[in-house]
């Protein structure tokens, strides 16, 4: 992966029905990768990929056996050079006093446990290819904001999962990176208690910005990797704060 393309490489992108995941799948396909994309809405992948040859799978990342089955199917067919997990959820009832045990479990299962299922299933293939895992975490896992304790805890866990896995696997040539975006203009913003106004969304990151960062990570030479990458919208966000005239902007929902 040293020539600025992904030609001849296989990428599995989970959480690719819209937003960041779909942008990554499309960019990687345009760069020459064989792209397998998975999400609960398979038809949305097929529509959004626009004839790029992306192979779509229906998958709920919180279902352990289903994740294992899809990962093994891809790995046994083509190997896995890049595993990218972009699946994530949040919901309006996110304040601590509103959280239920069921809501907490749902958040952790999708945002954190699902990433573990995918990594664990893909590990033999990643070792064989000396590949890379890229997890779309969130800056909110490092800096308190209004995205809610369950979301922030799940994203903090995802970041540390990448750190710990990289610590164990680096001598086998498997690299791990957590990407921590700030606010990104994607459909998940509609799940906020008060969706941000147009002027905030206009100045937010776009999915293709995060996709470009992931492309950089995936095309680094095997001797190099970035354990953690933070990407923020220039005008409205800095680490630990936002600067808008609107109500506080949760920092890290992609």
C-alpha cells in the first residue's frame, strides 16, 4: 500500500449504508480495492455505491455469529487487508437520567462490542496480510460533551480497544488506528434531542473528509502507522470546546 492506491487489496467496511462508512467504501473502491461493505440496510449500500462493484452484505454488527460469518466469508474468498468499522448509533434519550439498561446495552453492543467481534473474526486474515484495522471512534470519547455518557463510554472503549490491540499485534505486522472525528454532517445528527441548524451542519466535517483521512492511513507503507488520528471542523470546533451561537454542539457524533 505504498503507491497511493489500494490496487489489489481487499477492504471490508462495516457500517457502510450511509455517511462515513459509505464514503469510505466508495473512495476505497475508486482507489482500486476490492470492497466488501456490510450494514443492516444492504439496499442502501447498493444504491449508494453507484455501480462501483462494491459487494454488499446485510449485517447487524451487534450479532456476534452474523459478524463472524460475514468476516470469514470475505476472508476466505479474498483475504482482508483493511478492516474498517464505521457502525455506530446514538439516540435522543441520551442524558444520564434518561438512560435505561436496555439503551446502555444497545449502545455498547453496536458501538463497541461489534468492533471487537469483527476484529476477532478477522485477526487470522489480518495477520496473514499484515493488514490494518481502522475504527471510527469519536473525539467525544476523549473530551466531555453533550453526546451522552453511553455514547462517550462506547467511543472511549473503541479507542482503547485500538490502542491495546495494536500493542499486542504490532510485531505480527497488524496495525490498528482509531479515528476520532468531531462533528460530521451525517444522518446520525437527526437523532439528537435538538438537531443542529443548517449553519452548523454547513461548517461541520463531511463524510468525505473522514474518508480521506482513512485513505491516508490505509495507504501508509507497512513500516508506519498512526495509532490515533483526530480530525475536527476548522471553524466551529477545537479540542474541548465548540464555538457556535447555537446550543452546545456535541463534539463527536459522526
